[in-house]
C-alpha cells in the first residue's frame, strides 16, 4: 500500500504503529489507496482536519529527495478536480519548461542525478494539464514573468509555453498587471485544491491549511485577484510583449540581467 499511497514503507509503518502522526495529506493518500467509501473517507478526513494547519520544513524534502516531493504533489493533483494556483514569486511548476525547471532546482545545489530526477518529476506532473476532467486556474503576477532568473533565451521559450498552455480547454491562465490601481496586496503564493486544502510555501517550510474558515480566506483572495487580472487575448498580448523585450535583450547580448553571475 505504501507505493500506492506515495509514501515510504517506513513512514507507513510508523503511522500504523502510532509512532508518527497522520497529516491531512497522509490521511487522504492512505484512504484513497485502500479504496474506502466516500462516506468513510469524509469521516476520517474531518478528524484529520481538526489539526487545521501543518508545516513541513524544506530540509526534510531535501533529505528525502525533491523528486519524491514532486511525486507527492502529483498524487494530490491526480485526486484534485479544481486546482487554483496563485503565484507571486515563481512561474508555476505545471507551466515550467524543462530548462526553466532545471534552473529552479539547480539553485538548490543538488547532484546531477537528483537534479534530473527532480526535473523529470516536475515534468511528469504536467500531464494533468491535458486531463479533461480537471479545471486548472492560474493567477500570476506580471513581476514573476519579468524576473530574470534565467537567460533571456530561456525566458522567451518559457513565455511562449505559457501562451500555448493558456489555450488548453481546461486551463485558465491570468496575469495581474503591474500598471494601474490595486485594491489588495498579493502576499505569498499558494495553491487551493477543491476549496478544501491550501498549500502555502514559505522560506523555511510548506504549510498545509485545512480549516474551512482559513481555506475560505484563500479562496476569496484568489477570486479577488482573478477577477482583476488579465485573461484571454489581453493576457496573451501582455506575455508576448514581455517576450519581445527578452528577445531584444538576447539580440543585444544581455544574456543575464545585471548583477547575476
């Protein structure tokens, strides 16, 4: 069952023997793996959510391997019907090109084998973009699309990728422009799954929020920004304009922004 629940055998053993607490995510995976009825699952999940918020330090994921973290996220995505992602700092993993994903994981200073496995795990998750049973909504700040994390040539390809994915039937990509008056502050990035679980990434840890009252705060924040963001052709026009700026940087030899090694 450990494999189908996407967790190590040792972790499952500790949970079974009462030597490790069961998180909401763990409970969801285990109950899904053993195939309990929806009524039974709802009862156990309600008990697990009583803990409300959980935090897992990034150093633990580093120890386990970032590819395992990608597998865990994929397992959650596979059981999610409506996924809402609000990004204030980085292009969402589901939209990243292989080159961009490699640059992101390379900054974690891991070996080549671990790097390749992490990138492969992230790219494998992107199959969900083509699942007709899924609804994926993204709201991204314009500043994220201008951030010079990678050379201009990579950003050109990355922006083209987002434009292409935005045309998929089950995908809604919106961009919050820098220009204009804004009635709210973006804060940090987060992902909402089926309006029941929120994942928040902080500097030191990943938080999982499950209290319905708190989840609702994130849902409403997402909806406020989504309603104010550019969508459809307006969004694509903005991205194409930013892409052209990176093209000009590439043509003039500015392969990296000033100050970057």
